[in-house]
C-alpha cells in the first residue's frame, strides 16, 4: 500500500464519471464531499497487500494515527487514488481494505470520510505547507517504510 498524506485546510471532491464498469454504489449525498482542517490520505492499495489485508489495514491505521497526532488532525479523509503504484490490487480487494481502514479509524475516535471508489472525481485541496504537511508511507505485509 502506498499512502500520500497531506495536512490540509480543506479537501473537497465532486464525482464526475465512472472509472470502473462497476464502481461503488453511492447515494446522491456522497457525490460531493468536504472536510475542513483535515489529514487527507491518498491511498493506492497494491497487489502485495492481498497477501495479508488485515496486517496492512492495521499498519496503515497505525501510520495514519501517528501522523494525525503529530499534526494534531482529528478529521481524516481516506481517498482512493490509483496513481501511486503500478502494482495495483484488484478493485474488490482494494475497496475492502479501504473500508476497513475507514472503520478502524472511526473506532479510534477520528471523524472520517471516505471518497467514493471507482470514479473520476474533481477535487480541491489546500495543503498547509508546514514541514510535516506532506508525507508518504509505503506499507507491505511484514514491514513499513517511511520516507
Ligand atoms: N483518481 C481517480 C482514481 O484513482 N480512481 C480509481 C479509484 O477510485 C479506484 N481504484 C481501483 N483500484 C484501486 C486501488 N488498487 N487502490 C485505490 N483505488 C483504486 O477505481 C478508480 C479507477 O482505478
């Protein structure tokens, strides 16, 4: 799994078109979304993650929690983003893992939104620009690499 974490004044998105034959079913309300004072987490789920999804979810949540506490962010936006890796997991596996990350972060007490899966989306992001505002993490079953 590859994650790009951007501490932002806001992230907002608007669904445009389907990017998969069968994207995630969403309500009218989910076609647009916004969070302010947010840690935006752009996530590419990778093929290797399918070997141990539970471990990858656990490690991803631990890394996100760690960064969120460093930048003092309570709001987290989990954003499916198929552009951080050339070894992508299948859409089914990726969606399951992203939903699990979202649920665990909610259980940890964060205010979490997840952008819809399987769509092209317009988005606006306002990076805060401080030294910890732009971070990346690579997680594979068995290890975690930090930038
Ligand atoms: N920018 C727009 C976009 O990325 N759209 C992506 C994601 O929403 C989602 N997606 C499919 N596979 C994956 C994956 N392995 N990891 C994350 N998202 C995925 O499906 C779309 C087409 O690849």
